[in-house]
C-alpha cells in the first residue's frame, strides 16, 4: 500500500513538472512573438539599408525562441505521456528533447556573454545611418523613417560633430519633443528573454542622443 502511494505521488510530481515546462514553452513562444512584432523592434528591422545587421539578429532571435519553445512543449508532452503510460520509449524521447533544449541554451548563453552590446550597437548603427542620410540628402522616404523612430522611441535627434542637426530635428521631431528633450548618451531600448540592452557611452558613436522626458 505504501509503495503504491509513493508511485502515485511520484507520478503526480512528474505531471506537475511537465505542466510547468509546458507553460514555460508557451511563455517563451508568446514572448518571442510579441517581441518580434512589437513596433520598437520591427521599425528598425524593416528599414531598408544595405548593411542592416539588426535585421539578422531580430529574425534569428525570433526563430530561436520559437524552436526552443516547441522543443520544451514537445518534451513536456512526451514526459506526461510517459508518466501516464509508464513507457520507457516515451521517457527516452522526452529526455532527448530536454537535452536538445539544453544544448541550444548553451551557445545562446555564450553568445550573450561574448556579444553583450551587439544588439544595442546594431540598433544605434541603423539610427546613425538613417540620421546621416537625412542630414546629407533630406530624402522624404528617410525623413519619414527617422520621424517614425523619433516618435516610437521618444527621442529627438543628436548632437553630431559632422554638421548642424537643427534642420534635421526641426523636420523630424514634433514640437513638444523639441521643447522637453533632455540629453542622454544612448537610446533606451527594451530587451526579450535572451538579450537585455544596457546603457552605454560608446566612443565610436557619432553624437549624443536626446530623448524626451515623459
């Protein structure tokens, strides 16, 4: 009687664990989708530049998150089925899926450690390129993109050593942003589960950024 009760308790614990893993997989999938289609990220990713490195990171993060979430959900389903049916084959398949997820997280963690500011740098590079094109050329298409960036990120241009930026800011910044702007050293951007963005003062930048105080 005691052995049977112990087996049932173990099964319940395994089922609860599988449910938690499944919820984790759904959470990662939801977070990946929301982050991928959020305006702050899609705006910079969709800018048509010859060297838009952020677009590659943007899509790679989305597909990695979806693959990881599907692997965790599959592992949870197999583990739950193995627990109910007491199948060694299903148990082995479940552990294999967990191993795949773990092996995928290792290179992701290593990349995050060795490329801590690459996401922020790629975003800032896209902004720099668009800003300088508007400053030199005053293209209506680029001016529209720059205005959208300013409105989305609540920023208002930058101080550039390469020329006067007052004309650019006058054309691309709303009047309330020009009045209330305060100087900072970088744009404030939001992260999702596998990379966070830090404030930094990069010497390679072309100028200081101005963000509107909310």
